[in-house]
């Protein structure tokens, strides 16, 4: 069960208890501490936890299963899925599907995997539903800004030279001889699936856990999390959402089972310059980070990929506009917290 914001007021501004919660990964969420995993390196019958660097963050996996050998094998399979998605869809790799498309798709059709085609198709759906706020073709803009490496904005002339709104309209996704192919209608776009691929990777990891016979687990990769089944106490997972103004506090708590959740915000990747925060969520119209009164928005959905794309799409809108966009998407996603 997801707790709407107005039912989670008891959690607002409460300090995160080290005895009660453990941090999961490097992102927006903490989770109710399990008796067997107060810290990494400990062992407890029925609970296995492991962390791994992947997709530009720390992925955390927790499995509740009395068969420890099965739990470890399932986690191995889940990690392989995360690593495969990273290798296949990273825009930093010249040999990934995305890297090959960005190199050659303006010249010729580039074959991609069915998985990449699935994520691209979902990306284009969100681009339409969001009137272009979600755009999977902002690779040139994200490469220019690289807020994790900058301390000041790029030159205004370089920002003005970015392609602008509607870049995704120049991406063609088709099939040739049964295989997905990608074409660019011009060289002014480059694919960047940073707003959706991590959620897809989490979903693939969860599918691997299910295939291995695991019924109760949690997978978190930065700001993207899926809660499978129940915690070790037989109840839904209790997930805390960090307060973006003070990560030592919880802004809300969510009770989650068989559901994905994602947070987009201006406090994950950013730099401050001349009194303004420049973050990684870009506005295709201006070519700059979105202006927003929000610091974060958290969205829940049936899949983590849907929650990831939805949170990226609605960040910076007022509540009425957020709700209208989610309704247009037909995704069933819902906003569970904003701050």
C-alpha cells in the first residue's frame, strides 16, 4: 500500500533513526532496517543484502529467503541484468546500442536490441504525453551541461546552439528483417536514456529475482526502487523518502509491495552558481536546467521504468499540471510525495 502525502505527516521532519532505518544506495530512499542487515558484512538466516556500483550509482539488493544459496544466486542474476542494461544503453559507451546510434544513425539505420527498442518506444510515448518535457534525445544538452563536473554554466552561445524542443520528433524507430533499427533525420540529436533506463534496469533485476524463485526482495538504484513482496516481518516494505532540504530527515514514508517508485530532484546532481541551482533535469525549450519551486517529486507505478519516466516528466510542474500529465500518459502512475 502506498501512503499518500497527507497520511504520512508523522514522518515529515522526523530524524532518520540509525536503529530503525538503513540507507539504501546513494539516492533518495531509506528502508526499514531488517534485523539481519544493520550494516553490510553481517549475516542472518533469511536475509541477504549486497551492493554494487552500476549505472552511475550504487545499486542495493536485499532478498528475504530462507535458502541462502538461492538468494545469492538470484542476486547474482539480478546484478547481471543491471550490468547488461548499463552496457547496452549507456550513452557514455561508444559500443552500446545508444553509443552506436549516436555515432551513425544520422547516416544509416543502426540495429539495436529488442530491449533498447522497448525503452525507446516507452520514451517516445512519454515524450508525447509530456508535450516534449521528457525527451530521450537530449544527449547534446546533457553532454554540454555535465553538472557533475561543472562549477559554472556553459557559455550562453553554446546553450543557444542546442537543438531545442521537439528533438525526439527526429528519431525514427522501425524494424528491418525482424530486428529493431534506429534512424536520425538529422545530426542535431543524440540519445540519452538517463531518465528511464535505470528504472528499466531495476525492473529487469526484479524479473531475474522472480525467475530464480525469490518472492520477497527490494532493489534500489539511486532514485529508482522496486519493492517485491514483503519484508522479513511479513508486512509491506517501509520505505522512507529523504527530505531534499536535509537528507538526515525523512519527508515521508511509503508502505510498498509489488510496486516501483522513483524520485526526480535537484539535489542528486547539481552545482550552485550566483545564487541559482543548476541540476541535471533539463528543459528542452531553454536548453537549461528546469526552473522549479520543487526540490523533488516521488512517483509510484506498477513498474520502476514507468515511475522513472513519470517522475522525470512531471518534475517542476504544479500539482494540477502533474496530475493532468499522468492522466494523459495512461500509465497508472501516481504522485506520492513532492517537496
